[in-house]
């Protein structure tokens, strides 16, 4: 991902994740990526870079995962779930970006062994880690949590192919509009 400042003073964000093979057409992927860029463009440049680094890292680990994007306007947050299907609730990991920062969520985090006590939260199943930088994912204890979460996921990821970018935020907006 790259952040460029346009002559108008607005920030332009480029997010591109390339992995061979996909069922999503190139045009559909470009459209979904453009919608995602629009959603995350409101965040600080440091958050934009971190989101891009996180996406690249998680795509490298899970090349067949679908990135399911949700927007929570009331919270000022964007969530990208990494799922074996186009259903975010089957996701194993999620990136949550808001003005407060960027967090990595483990959808079944309560079940994970966490000897380093990194996981935060008190919900019935989800736990998260604050991300100060992209290097957080490279820490051995974080890598172990990610590996364990993937191994314990109830729905297996495809062995080959490329996951799609599914923008549920756009479909949420369409449903809310009166007909």
C-alpha cells in the first residue's frame, strides 16, 4: 500500500494484494479494492501503512482466504475478516482499524493458549492484540497465536487458488436505503 498526497491536499491510498489464481474477476477485484481504499482513506497515514502491511502479511499466510470487509459507521471502524468462505463469521482473523488504532482479532481467541498473555478482551470468544507496527506479526509469540488460530479454525481454507475481496459495507449501505 502506498499513500500519496494529491495537489488538492487529499490523501490517495493504493492497496494491492496479488496472489495467483481466483474466481473473482479482475474488474470485480479492482472495484472491491477501490471501495476498501475509500473506507480506509479516512485514517491517519501511519494507520494506512499498518493496514497495508497487515493485509500483505495475512495474504501471504492465507492466500486463499477471502477478505470480507465491514464498515461500522457508529464506531468509526473498518473490519477486514480473513475467512475460508465469503462469510466473515467463518473467519479466523480480522483486522480492525479505527481512529484509536489497528488491532488484530482472533475470532476464537478465548480458546487459544496464550502463555505470553498477549490477548486482550472479555467477550465470549473474540480476543485481540494492539498492533504498534507491522513487526508485531513477526514476533514469535504472535506468530504462534496466528498459527494456532489457523490450525483450530473449524472451516478449512482452500489448498489452492486466490481468495476474493468481498465488500459487505457496500451491500449494507444498499440494504439500508429505502426502495
